[in-house]
C-alpha cells in the first residue's frame, strides 16, 4: 500500500438540485466519511482565468491513501449513492488521482 494521498475531482451538471441535495448528498457524505475522506471543495464560486466558462459544479475530495479513494468509489455505499447522483445530474469528469 502506498503512503500517497488520494484525490477525487468531479465536474457535473445538476439538473434537479433539490432532489440532488435530498437524496444524493447525504448518501455520498456518509460514503466519504466511511473511507476517512474529506471534502476540500463542494461547489462554490468559480473564477475562470483560462478556458470557457460553464455552470458545472466541481467537487474535490481528499483521502489519506490513494487506495482509500479507489475503495470509496467501488464500495456498495457509494455505488448506491451514485444511482441517485445519476438521476439528478450528469457527470462530465470523475477523476481518481494519486497525490502527495
């Protein structure tokens, strides 16, 4: 096992924010916590300095180990949350990255 941190970066368009917040966010928050992950950024204001502007929501998660980030995504907890995510949003990118 590595000592490298794991990061997840997601860009998505939410088309039903009320249901997204009610059904997806509580489940994904519980799954992140189960794998000792932390939300570094969850939505928020964006200032584009290069490239096209868009309305995507961006999320950044940090995990103590890269393997934890991979295990989080593959877990039954997150896969159940993902069903709700996909009902109320469209994911453009979902990266799992190794960091230091």
